C-alpha cells in the first residue's frame, strides 16, 4: 500500500498515536493548523532543524523505516545536546515518493516515537507532501537551556583541555560495512553497524557538562572530529593540538581496521556521524569535571588535546612530532 491509497489525512491519523509523550506545557498537539505549547519561563529557547535527503544522507533500500526514523530524530537531538539543552518538542515534515510503501513510513514514525519516548520529546506535527523521486525528511526540534549554562562554539580559550564523550570512528566503519554489503556476522561488527544507524544523542551528558565549572565550548561530531573541532577554533579564534595517541578508538574499530587495512586513528579523526560531544574546559577544572562525569555516567570522558593560541589545528603523533591537520570531514557540496 502506498500513500496515494489513503491520502495525507488518513496517514496523519495512523501515525499520530503515541506522538504526545508528555502533556505538560502542550496546549494543542497534532490535529490543528498549528501546534501550541508554553515555553519554559526564564530559559532560552533553542531551535534546530536538519534535512535528510535520500541518496545524499541515506539509502532507503539499505535501511529499515524504524532505523531511519530513529536516526533522523537522533541527529537533531544531538544538536540540542551540544548546546547543553533539554529537547522538548519535535516537528517532522516528509516528502514521499510514489514508490514508498506505507508500511515503511509507519515504521519510520515508530522509530521516531521510540527515541522520543526515551527523552520526553513530543512529536507535535509538521507537514506531508509528495516527491517525484526521493524520500526527504526534515526534523525540527525546540528545546530550552538556562542562559548561564548554554554551551556554544565561540567560548574556547587557550589552555583549555579538549574532551570527547565517546569513541570516534565507529559510525564510519558501520557505513563502510553497509556500502560494501559486508555481512554483519559478529558482535563486533554489529556494534559498528549500530553506531551508524542508531546513534546515541548525548542529551543527559550535555546537560551535565554544561553545569560543570570551567566547561567553555562544545560541538557534536557530525562531519568528523577534525572538521567539527575546526568550527570551534574558527568561532573562538584559537588553535588546538590533538594527541593522536589519545584518540579514543574502540576495540571493535581497531579489529575492523586491522582486518580491512585501514588506519584506526585516521578513521577516528575524520569519520563523521559519531555524534559524540567535544567540549573544551579550563585546565584547572578539567580533572574534577572528568571524575564527576565518570561517576555520573559510568563511562570515561576522553581527553584528546588542548586549545592553543596559534589559530591552527595540529596533530601530535606518538613520537611527539607536530603536523598540520588536514580537514577531511563530510562536505555536502564538494565534488567527487
């Protein structure tokens, strides 16, 4: 069954159940010309939006509706996490090609509802239209954050230590498995596959870090560590040195790179869609914040480098040699 068999409004009736995760602050949910909700008093409102286009961001025949819906919402929640905020309301708009099965679309919303329920996020509407060839998904998130706690890209300072909340490069390895049709036959490869299709939005971690003394700047790793850290350096007018020997590489990625002949550190530095948070924090507060983080979440906060005043991003190899970093992250408009 296709969308043309039931129409837009019957489709909305099909997917609306379960979209209202919490009722506090919501005046009007799905079903009217617009949603209505009350913003958090005394807090800044955060708004982010992200567009996913078939054959650019995903391959419909290489994923399930559930996984695609989950990831479409997760990547937006990650933007709120990078600001230290709380996600509140989500709006989903889709352009549906004629060959897209209704069951796939229902599964897509099931994936979004599943993740939304974990973070108390309402799905309050959006828009549905047709597409000539490709499935297009646009997700918008409204969140909030205390003005004094908001994290931005422009607050890094020379002397800050640089940390990341998780392993890097796993998602890139998962994508390699998908694009090359490599069978997921071991637990290790399953973990890499899931890192790509079901990324973890670090919302609780972002809120925790934003409340720690000495935490300055933050960004989520969507296009690759080298590329995304470069955005912090540009906005803050600073430089940085990354210590290659401290790059957090998972055991699963290390085994993957050994088998297929890749450099695990290069994978970690330039691979995209990990959605870990990268934060900078004052050196005299870094150890206390790191220990508090590990007590709270039961996992490490990885120290990977330091902010400098050079205006350049540099890599320090295991021998101590300093080399300029070359940004190789994802660029939507580059040729080739």
